[in-house]
């Protein structure tokens, strides 16, 4: 399964001409609740968020390939994309292991996670670009992807070219 998470409005997203076949598209700007940090997904209902909304069954943890499109926010994801990614906490357990020489949560599901592609758009300071590089590498390791690709672009209109 392939997942595409984005924070674009529907008009901008449709103008990109992205071939959506094969992708489950998650519009992070859609109405959804943030993770409340209750950890019921670890203890009471393992693997399942108790919040019943658009992101409850997003299956962010069940993808071989994930594409994230987000506005640059100080070298990180937009609020909407961060909220969607936070809701993937059920994919891990409350237990820890070493992975990539760092302490990481043990993954709940065994998925062959091949590639994480992150497209950040907007203006970048040098410090933000360095922060983005560290962030996506940490995401790769934490989420268990073998490979990560980061594109930092200035204009939303360039996203379609990057995805081809």
C-alpha cells in the first residue's frame, strides 16, 4: 500500500496532476482531532486510536511507501501534517529497542517499509534546511523505512514535477 499525506487545499492538490491510483490519499487539512496523548492505543485498545474521525483508520503505519507533502514550518511539517502523523502512534508499542543507534519504540506491525518521500514547500533559511534533513532522517528511522528522499522546493507548482 502507498500513502500520500498532504496539507494542500483540494484545488491546489487537483492541479498537481498527481496520479492517485495506487495511493491512499490523506488530506491532513480535513477536519480531524489531534492526538490527545491518552495512550489508549497502547493499553486499552492496542493498535487502535479511540478518536473516531477521519484519521482513525488512516493506516499510516501500513504503507510500503509514504509521500508527505507539507508546507515548511521552521524546517518541520505544517501543523496539519504533524497532527496526522501524530495519530500514527498506535503503530508502535510502549516498549523500546535500539534502531539506527538510537532508542526507538518497537513497531507493532511488521511491514516492509521501503521509501519515505518528503516534499517541503516554501522559503527555507539555511538552518531550516538542516533541521528538515535531520527531521526526515529521524522519521525514516522511527517509522522503519529503508530509504528517505527529501525535496525542498520554493513553489507549490513544482510539486507535480517532483512526483513524476
